[in-house]
């Protein structure tokens, strides 16, 4: 009997789990479940900080995707805001000629017709497609530079401010492409007023005639009139542009409890518009100086950025530096919203081909 009892008790002890071990295992399960639950409660935008960004299999392919998506966004930006951009350039160049935005808009329509509002669309399209293609392609490369500088892993997600820094550096490269094309655009847009005021003998009404005139009279360097001012405008401007855009997307992602890529059309358009508004509010006086230099250089060599800035400030006042701000701010939401919507949608479509 004693042997049997001993055997039974030994079998029971081996088959019956230890109560303390069971409590530990149950507490471990409860603890791990609690961790998973807390993690699931986090907004998707916070969880994605620790996950690598989806990248194309080769850097060249990634660059082509960014370039193509930037081109789509640039085209969308032009078609949605060109008439307002024309009014902006005219008001910047001739602040005393128009009483306000509506007066400028109606004057263009009465003098030249509807086509006058789209004057310079071809170079504007080339300028925006070229600028945004190079900008977003360089933006991808500059993000890798920021990762290397901050000792982050390849493909690691960046904070909003790190993305703003990458966009600011990328704007230096896009300025080299933007300056010549924007020079032609601004001259075409202000050609009617320059001829009417007698500052030029004959008006040039086509892209080719303007390009030919610059090449003959000013040489290759003539295409880079206002380059210093363009870079001075772009570097701080695009820090604000990308910074405000990314911060706004993060806000929507936290509020909607989803990833920043899935916030939807309206939040993307609003985020892009807010980014554009922040850019123009910060750099508008520099853009006014740039337009003045590029247009007035038709009459001869112009002074540099600082001298032109001080001349406008002393002779025309602070208000002249903000002439044309109203059509710019009206234009910025549809134009920059369309820019980022076109970029994000086309990039997401192309990147989806490489998702496993």
C-alpha cells in the first residue's frame, strides 16, 4: 500500500502543474496581453516611427519614382493656380499700377482676355515640373543624408523636423533648375506692362522669343538672373513647407488613428495648402525681390538681392514687398494641395508595385 501511495503521489506530483508556476505563467500571459493592448491603442503614426519605410529595391528606381511623382505634382500645381500666379507676378513687379487683386485680375481680362491670365503657362509648367521633379528626387536623397548624419538605420522613419531639414537642403538643387524657367515665366507674365510703360521697345509674346532674346543679349549666365535670391527664398521656405506639411499630417494621423499615408484626400490637400501658406508668409518679400530682378533685368543688368531689397524698402515702403500676397494666399491652398495630392497618390501607386 505504501509503495502504491508513493508511486501515485510521485505520478501526481509530476503530472500536476505547480501552482506557483501556473500563476507566473498566467501573469506573464496577462502582462504580454496588456503590452499588446497598449501598443494597439497607440495611434498608427506613433507606431510607424519604429518601423522601416517601404523602399524600392534599388536607389535608381527609388529616384525615378520620386522624380516622376514630383512631375505629376508639379503639373497639378500649375493647372490649379496659374491665373492667380500671373496676378501675383504683375502686382509684385508693378505695385503702383493696380489698386488690388481684383483690379489686377479684371484689368488683365479686359486688356488681353482670358488667355492673359494663362500667360506664361508653358514655362510655368516646365518650371514646376522640373523644380518638383528635382526637389522630390533630391528630397529622397537628402533623407538618406539625414539618416546617416543622425546615425539612423537605412530606411528608418524620420521625425517631422528631420524631414523639414531634408526638404530645405533639397531646395538648393531644385533652385538650379527653377531659376532659368521661372525667369522666362516672369518675363512673359509682365511683358504687357513693360511694353506699355515704354521700358522695352518690342514685346516678346512666346517662350522661344524670350529664350532667344536672353541667349543673344545676356548669354548663358543671363538665365540665372536672380539665382541668389531664389536660393535665399527656397532654403527657409521649404523648411517651413515640409515642416508644416508633415506636422499637419501627423496631427490628422493621430486624430484619425491611422498611418500618415492613409489619412485621405481632404487631409492631404489641407496639409499641402497649410505648408504652402507657411512658405509664402515667411519668404514673400524675398520672392517679390526675385520677381523684380528677373523682370527688370530686361532693361539691363540689375543690382543684387540686398541692394534691390533696400531700394524697394526705401523708395516704395514695406507694403510694396507684400504686393500680390492676396492672390498668392488664395492660390496656395488649391495649388499646393493639388501638388501634394498628385505627389502622394502617384508615389503610393508606384511604390505599391514593390510591396511584398
